[in-house]
C-alpha cells in the first residue's frame, strides 16, 4: 500500500470544508492541532510529541491552505501538496510566529473560525492567542464543527488504512499466546504486545491499555503493574496502533489457564451487544440508536455509559455512542462498538470492534473475534 | 526500581508551586495538560491519547490539589495521593464538566492562574473556557511560569528515572547492528528499533525520528520511508522512549558499510561541541552560555539554531539552548545538548546527549558515545 494521499484527495477535503465555511460566513479557518493540520495538508510526523513549537495552518475561503510553521518543519511540509509555506525559526521567545500568523490572517481576511467544540483545543499558548487577537483586527469565533464533520466521513483510501492497521493488530492478537500466560507479569505482556504489533506492521503504538483479574478488571486506563497473571484471570488488551497516520482501536479478552462460567457468559453478552449495535448501524440511524441497541443487551452503567466512538486520525474522534448524541450516520463514518458489562464488585469486561458505515448498512473491519474466550 | 513517587514528593512539589502562587497573588491554579497534571498528582495513563475528555486539576493556595475529572479516571486517580476527586460522566455534550469545575474554582477562590507561556496550551474546548469565565466570577490570568519552573528542577528520584530510560535506550543503540545494514529499508529499521527499546525495558516509545543519507540527512522530523540503506549512508536514530513517565531524548549515528571522511569529521565536531556545552554547564551559567559554547564549535545555522532543551516528563520542556534564552541553570535541571552541523547540500548531522546539572557542574546521564561512528 502506498503511503500518503494524492493532491486530489486533499483538494476534495478542503473544498468540503470551504463549502461549510461559506455556509457559516467564515473567511478563514485557523487550525493548530495535529489531526486537523494533517487532514488538510498531509503533514505527518511524530514531532508533535514535542510541545515546544506551535504549528498553524490557515484555510482561506478559496484555494489551498497556507502553512505558518517553524522552519524545522519546512522540508517535510515541502513534500506535501502545500505550496504556500511561511516559516519562522521557532522557538523565538519574544514573538513565536504570532506576527507572521497575524499578517497571514489579515491577508486572507476573516471572520476566523477555530475548532472550539467538545474534544477540540487550541494548541498554542493562551498569552499568544490573546496577543494575536489584539494585533489582528478580525473576528475570531467557532468553526461550527466544520472540520470535525468533514473528518468524520472517510474516503475509501482512508478506510483502507484503518482496515490495514486493524488486520495488523488482529494478527498480533492471534499471537498473544506467545507472550502471555500464567505467571507472566502484566507489564511484560504490555511490553511484548507492543513488539508484536510492530512486528506485524504497525508504524508505531500510541496507545495500549488493558487489565487482568478474576472475571474482569477494575478499569481500562491504568498502566500495567508487575502483578503476574494468575489462573482464572481474564486478560484484556486494547490497542490503538497506527499505520500511515490512521488508528485501529479494538480489544480482545483472553482467559488465563481456564475460563470461568462468569467470564464466558459476560463475553457472550458483549458479542451479542456488538451484534445489536452492528445491526442498528446504517445510514440515517443516529449514534444514540446504536447506543440504545447495545445498552438493551448490556446496560450502560459500566464504563461510563459510552458504548463506542468515531475513529480515524485520532484514537477517538467525532461522535460518541451515548444517549445524548443524535449525530446521524453517513456512509464513510468509521466507529467502534465498545460495550462493557459489570462482572463483579468493581470489575468490568469490555469488548470492542470497528465498523464502517456503508450505503446499505455497516461492515465490520476488525477481524472476526472468537465466539469463545481463547484460553491461554 | 519501584514506580511512582511517595506522597512526600508530591507534597514538596505542590508546596514549591504554592510558594510561587503566593508571590504572584494567585488563589488557584487551573491545570489541563498531561505533564502538569501528572506532576502534581502522579496520574499516569496513556489515555491522554484520546482527545475526547478534558481533565482538570485545581491547585489551591494551601493544601492538596483537587481533581475534577471524567468518571472513567476515578479509579486510577484514587490510587494517587489525591483525596478530593470530583467526577462527571464525560462526555456530556451540554456541560462537559464546566459547572463542576466552576463550582470548585469558586470554592477555592481566585485569581486563577493558568500556564499561558511559550510551550503551554489550554487542553479544553475554547467555547467551554469562554463559558467557564462567564459563569465563574473570578479573574483568570497567566501562572507566571510557576509550574514550568517547578517542573524544571528534578528530584533525585526523577533523575534516576531519566537515567534508567537513557541506559535502556543505550542498550538498544548497542544492538542496532542486529537490525540495520546495507539494503534494509529505513522503515524496517524504525520499526525494529522500537522493538529493541521495548525489549530493553522501555514502557513505551512515544517518539522515534531519524534519517539516512550520504554524509547526513535532510531533516530529523520526517517519518521513515521504505528507501533501503546504502553503503556510505549515515544512519541516525533519535528516540524519546519512556520509563515510568520519564523520557530519554538522545540520538546515535551509524555508518552503513563504510564511513566517509566527511561523516567522520562531522561526527568528531559534534562530539567536540557536546564537550564544550558540557564544560560550560554549571549552576549559574545561562542557557545561552551553553548555546554559545557549542555554536562556537559547530555554528548555529543547521537545525534552526536550537542546540538543546530541557527534558523530563515531556520530550522537550522548559529552557531552550538558543541565544535568546537567559534561563539560569540550577542543580537538578536535566537538559539535552544537541548540536547539528551542515554536511552538504541540504544535509545535516546531529548528535544529542543528556546531562543533569549538579552542584559543581554537570554529569552526563546518557551512556558514553563511541568516539568514531560505528560502521554497520
């Protein structure tokens, strides 16, 4: 699979965004976060791990985006379809790109929309943003969710990348027996599972969570402890690995030594819930409809009630499968179905799959999960 | 090495921050970013990879911090020294924790300081921050760099973690010959080097960069291509791996097949520059003094002129070794020395080491680099 996308794909993305800008009377969009900037430019680097430098992309009402970036990124940005690249030698304490950004925005014209909604943030120092608004005589306001809505609908090329990394992780899950078993510390399993993901073809592993315990685990966001796996434990591994900038996000449960009746029946209910969510997923259905279909099988009191979410250039993005989210599903949306059940005092089990909405329903793009919990 | 820190360490951190708050007349600090929140609470999770949920910690003028967080994090936060944990079932579109945060801030009292300087950002939706300021009759302003300055001075326990992950990465660098050589695609080297880091004991690998080419590489932030390594190439790998939440950040260069005279002499100059930076590093010296000492050896026109930076809970944090940074060095500061030289048309070579400032100078905490470029 070739990496990256042709300019036509970026043009189509930007035109979709610009149609939204026109509807909302915006003269420019100001983007500061990795996923938004990559979506319109193709700028892919792990350098975002460094918080030191801000990065700006301005989307005008017409034409290609303008990059206003630290000069350390000029060479890489120059390999994308972006031609108007303005740089400064960041970090510059007295003016870290603000004058250059202000000049660019004034040239493009406002009002300036910025992602401001749930899940977004402004990745630049607050004091610098205040200064920008002072020196730039333009109106700054929300982007009305334009960028997030565009990103939510994936092209076939984007879906193929998510599919590929799901298949990669699927092969790694098939090999968990090589690294996990009674007596192995959970921290070793986490470490070695990341290796399996890399060996099977992941570019990197931004996210790995999991847990282990009798009939389930206490939560799913804690780092691994050195506690050894014990017979009767259920081990869960949940990964967000990446290929070409696109995430998978799904998990698998395993029984250590033997499977208990409670673990087996919880697992069966989770698979039933995923099936119910999948069956409810079609264009026109709402996020809350999928939530309801799954909640009817498992309830919604475990794991905070969110039973899935959008997925793509971020581990979680866009819609939430919760009662309050009435987002209407559209072909090309990729989402996870992630039911959880309480299995005992303070313990839960979680199962997660990835689906893509198609014209006539939904298609699972994670490999089929075993009907019974595999025993290691 | 045990993981985490005793409550006394967090108490000491918070008291140092509260002394700064008192000097600046702040009634509360509002923290929203991973590194700041972890610094005062010990809350360590990879779940920050998900952008969906905001997380808030309020540091009062006296006493322990208060966590205002999504309920999905309650169990993990409950394992830290934090006792006052207030939760809401995020995500809640109509009010994602803002009422709860406002109530907490009003109870604690203002003025409210927030990290606002170079390198910081506010990790919450802009629209929600506007709403918070509307419903909360308190003054919001900068934190005057209090948190960043506290974080910059590491305790012995913090330094030991950075030292450990540096040693881990050093062992992985010693094994690069197992995975790299003529004909191997750079993308495979990146993938396999992450595995080596994990095998040697890294918890995870948030950052890996590098490059390869005759006598150097074009830039150091691009992802790996599938281009095969060729005889005469210089291969550079630069990693930010993590142990217990603390980063290493250093690189090593390797020659493929044979080393050219240009590559060898550039490498020698880089080591000279690191030595000059190290010799200049002592309490009372300024960041710009180290920059000047290194720039005299290698110039400062390659790699944007930044010749090093602070390091700790983030890949890059705090001071910059640039001409404009007059930060005075204090024992306990950990920083990288990262000189770069131009080696040809659009090509550079970079070398990077980590040092800690001690009472009488500086100590290198990365393993000693080979005097000659190793030939693979």
